[in-house]
C-alpha cells in the first residue's frame, strides 16, 4: 500500500468573507505527482497556498506526515512546513529577488536552517544545486536579469530543491515558458522525482501537459473537486460533464482530427457543483448528486 | 487565389542601448485573400514584430530598414507618419491583441470604446455609431448588448473582454485581421469559444486572418496555411497538413517533437537543446545550425535558400538540396496522425 504523505481533509478556505474552496478531500502519496486542474478562479492555487500556510484554513485539516499543519502558529511548526514543503512559482520573472545574486537566492533556505558547517560547504551545496538544474556553479555570482526565462525557472527549482523537500507545490511552473523550454523543465522535475522520490502537487490549466507528468489528476470547478482519477483514466473515460467539456475544448495538434472533432456543450452554470464524491472504479472518484 | 498582402525581403532593426538588434532578417510572405495563416515561433523569433510592422506599430526604437509590404497598390514599408497610416491601421488592417485586460481602457465604458473606433474612421454621427456598436456587440456574442453597452471592462469576464476587443477590431470592417495570441491568456473552454467566434466571423465577413501563436493545437484548429519562424526568418511554410504531416525543416521537426503527446514512457518530452542565437550579431549560415542535430557542414557557412517540398510548401534548409545526404523525419513524426489518433479516440 502506498503511503500518504499529505492528507487534505474537508478543507475550506474563505478569503474576504467569500468561500473560495470547500469540501476538499485529497491525499497525496509518497513519490507521486498529483495535478490539480481547473480554470482561472477555480481555487486551485488557493489550495496550494493553504497547504503551505500562506492562506488561512477556515475548516478542515491538512496533515503532513502525521502532523496537523493547517494554520501553523508556532515557530517550530512553521519551520517544519518550510523544511518539508517547497513551492515553485509560475512567473520566473517576478518570483526571484532582482536585487540579490543567485548564490544568495538559492542559499537563503539553508542559511535559515543552518544546514551547513562553514562557508566552503555552503558554496559547495549551492554549486551542487545549480548543477542539478543544468546551470553552472559560477552562475551564483550573477543576478536574475542576466538569465533567460527558462534559466530563471531553473533557479527557482534549485532554490526549492536545495532544501531537499518531500513535497513540492508547483503552481503553473511552465505556463510562462516557451514550448521547447517547457520540455526541459518538465523533464528536470521528473528526473528529481525519480532520484529523490519526492511528491509534486502540480497546479495547471493545460491538460495536454498534465497528462504526461501526472499519476493522478483532480479536476476542480468553482472551488469543489468534481473528479479524481489516474491520468490515463481521466482522459479515456471522463465522467463528470465539466471534465468532459474541458477535455473536448482542448485543441488537438493534428489538423485532420481537429476538423472531425465535435465539442461537448459548455455547461455555463454559475452554481457551485453539489453532491458527494463517489468511487465509481478503483481510484476514480466523481462528484454525484 | 488572389494575394491581398505581399511582404518581400523585410528587415526590421531596433536600436537597444547603442546596439543594433535585427529582429526580422529578410522575411517574405504572401497572404491570400480570405485565408487563415498561422505564424508559429518561440518568443524572440520575430513573429510579433512582423505583425506590428504590417500596421506601423513598431516601438519608437524600431524601423523597417529594407524590403516592402505591398497592400492595395501601396508600399506600407515606406509609410512613416501616423497620418499616412490613418486609412489603413484599424480601418483595413486591424489587430486583436493577446491580453484583453490591457487592450481596453479600464476607465471608459466598453460601448464608447467601440463607438469611438467607428466614429474615428467613418465620421458617422454619435447616434448611428452607437447603434452599430450595439450590433457589433451582438455579433460577437454578448448577450444583452444594449444593457452591457455602458458597463466598464472590469465588469466583463476575460472571454467577454476579448469579444469586446474583437468588436473594436471589426468596427471598420477591415479586410485583414491580425490576431496576436488572442487566446493565450484565456481558459481552454473560453479559448474554444473565441476561436469558433473568429472563424465564424471570418466566413461571414470574408476576412483574411493572420494568427500568431505558439500553441500547435490552435494552429491545427484554425489554420489553412502555416509559416514557421526562427530567429527573425520564416524557415518553412506550407498548407497546414504539409506542416504537420510532411514538414521538412529540422526546426519544425523539433517543434512538433516537443509536443507532450509524443512523449513515450520513460524517455520524457523531447527538448530542443541550446538557446536561440543572439540577434545583435550577424548570423553566419543557418541560424538553427548550432541546435540542429542534423546540421551539415555547409549550415555553419552559408545561409540556405528555400527549397520546394511540394505545391505551395517550401523549406529553408540545406537538407533539401539534392546533394545533401538523405535524412528522414524523426520517427515520432513519421506517424504523427496515427499516434494522436490513438490518444484521442
């Protein structure tokens, strides 16, 4: 049996008096990539941020490795979260401190947690982290603006990886990147998973990419999860009408297939989906009234 | 089919901090009446610059240094002043921009922004411009157009805002519509609606459309013809099926190979190594050569000409020269259609 690394139980987040997400139940297993897919405003980033304690949790639990980490209050608990869960952001231009050099940006985490004995070891760790993402140790003395978008995203990944986290929340890490750079970054993330066995919560709206990197996919609509399934199952047998309309809206990179394709109707209901998640096949859950 | 717009040997340069950047390096392009042409390339390939030069919208530090843009008996490349562009930009050639958030004025009601575009070019009375604006809003699929006329952009969703931008672009019944990544900022379901809307309008109004995009799914969905750009040049162009099923340029191969749908098992997604060349310096030979696993010796020395691949299908690569060694398309692309048919039953 796979071991649950992070368990989200009945999570609800309210911001500014509005309920953004509700009734989120989602385990993330060790070594798996779980993707959270939905349209803008569906609340997918809110969930990611709530896990890290960046958004307040109004109801429910977030359990990491047996410890409740929702709304971390004590310093010790905050440090526990920071040590084990790291985040990679969407925009590599705005998520790096423009005034700090790469060496500082990458070693901030290990400095806070005193993960090295002396300056030589710190340098060594930073160099290792840079090399692990395909950059050079001497890049440490440069500043973010001296790098291309793809390289900046790798600096963001190195900053997360140097902490040796067990879970990474990656919030649209490739949407700002070009097609060819995307592949480099995705392959890099997959290599890290193979060698270190860490888990990813991958937040995305591009389903065609998600299919090839996820073990499981959860579809979220207006703050509620409407379907969870293994990646291939979700694509071959989508059961919730919302999932179906998302998949059929996806353009296929093949002119003949694209011409023949019929699109599922777009349900334009503004209502928050209701019902409960029912398991219709092993590991395949659908929201049913 | 008749050529409506003809770009020949176009060169565009920018001065950046005392240096010259060659953004477009001798690009030629025929645009046929009522067709949809997709221009595909990565950021920095010059696709947006090319489009901007068609409406005289280059930034202040940019200029056309060579070549011509023939349109309705004029050479648009020679127009310098804004007053010369008046009858063309917006009126005959209109643009739909990527981000509907920034293309609209947030301080003004959407209706008056459409109205302004109508009045500016046709000199119609306010009243009849208003009537036309409401008709346009209905045409682009905005329900309750009359009542939404006096709302502000923030009261519309992203997709609805893009519909307003399209309405403004259509205000003067242009002949050519330039769409610069019109759906990149939108969700997939909204994207599908906007793509449907544009192709419906194209048929109804007889528009000629240029799409700029890097999404090959969108290309397959909308394009009649495709031009692939790399480092300021068009490197391959042809019918949409030529490009997807019979492409001949190694850069086109690389672009298609990096589709996540073609990732097999543990091999990961195909990644193009290296980075695009700097456009601050003159490029010797084929610009893609340093990243091209199929590069020949001559690629590093001499720029290739266009070779004919098929009817209306040309590729700028030495691999097509009769003297070059026979190189087959990468295996994954030889049966692209079959592979995708498997995934999308």
